[in-house]
C-alpha cells in the first residue's frame, strides 16, 4: 500500500535549512525504514516540513510508521548535533497528515514531492 505522509517541524520553526542536517535525516529515514519493514520511495526535506511517499504492508499502521520515523530521527539528530534544548525542545510536531495513494496516482504524487524544490535545490516557497 502506498501512502503520502507530511509532517512538520515543532511550531513551524525552520530548523532544517542546513544541507548537512537534511542529508543526515534522509540517511536516518532510510535506515529506519529498512529496520522497521517499510520502503521510502520519495522523500523531500524542506526547511519546516517533510514529504514522504512510503510503501508499506497492510499489517503496518500509519501511526507505527510515524512513531518510528519521528521518534528515532529526533533522538539521533539531537545525539549528533549539539543544540540548545531550551530553544529547540522538540524536533517534530505532534501531528502528521497521511493520504492513501493508489497505483494510478503514484507518478503524480512522486512528481509533486520531487517538485517541492527548484532546480537549484531551494525550497519553492522562499
């Protein structure tokens, strides 16, 4: 089953601007997906939110996927990068948006996720 996930940085702060942090998170997301048994087909990390297209089996719930992605990535990011925990209490916001995608929509959603940045790698909203 295919799902399009979107989740935000806590309080909409633009914490994911650094290219090194984005690469680290992308790597962590893929390691988590291998460990937990789902496949990330597309992933775009923007300054304040993330888009993912994930292929998961019927017996894996969307809340299980998000709990693992958000929890493990946050913990590993704060272990690697020294941040002021009074300023940045949490990395991810509590909620997420998920939408089931059928195979006919796969290419459309994939292109949508890829098109969140310009050719120069800049967030289109800025």
